[in-house]
C-alpha cells in the first residue's frame, strides 16, 4: 500500500495508526509526521501524534500537538479528550503508587473533567467524553474541600504566611 502511494497522506496516517496500536511508537511517529507534512491542515493527524506522545508519557508534546489540532479545528472533541487524558495521567502519577488522593491531585482530576466537558460540544466525541467524566467524577474535590482550602488559604494570607 505504501509502496504504491508513498506520498498519500491518508495511507501514511493509517500506517502510523497501525504502528501506534502495535506499540511501535517510533514508526508511528515517522508515518504520522509524513502524513502531517503532506496534509498539514488535518486536525486528526495532530491528535493521533498527540496520542502517540501520550502513550510514550511525553505529556508536554502530547499537549502541544493536541493544542495544534485545536488551532486547526476549534472545539474538536478528540483534542479535548487527549488533553483530558494527559491531565488524568498526570493526576494518577501525582497520586503515587498508593493512589493518594490529595487535594492537589483532585484538582488535576478536575482539570481533566473540565477538558472532557469541553468535548461534549462535539457530537462525534460526546459519548466518550460522558464516559470519561463519569469514570473520574469520584476523584474530584468536593465543594466542602474547596471551601476549606479557600478558608485556609485566606487565613494564611491574613497572617502574612
């Protein structure tokens, strides 16, 4: 397929996805980057590149490419899903091996939740966004925790700490 169509962006993109699914991220990026070069306005290519970086745990690059995708197609649900998954991955890493849900970890989960919420406006990604929101809602800070945090923060400011 690629031998007959080496400059077909769709062929390169599909091949990149296949390599990503096999876990060969280096080859995936090779073909996806070629697809991006051949079709620089396709937001899905940028999201799939972001997904490769997410799988590699390179969150900075994952966010970068998801945001480029949003610049090509504002309100693109797939990009918001990836950005949410990046936040979710960061929250899980911050929670450590014991899964400690500190207030700061809950705030990161809340960022993920809010990004998934933005994906609701894209009918193609709405259902996936709803599932992701449902899955992490128990990890969000409660209103009481937020009030307590604000109260303590205000108290520190009042005492000059």
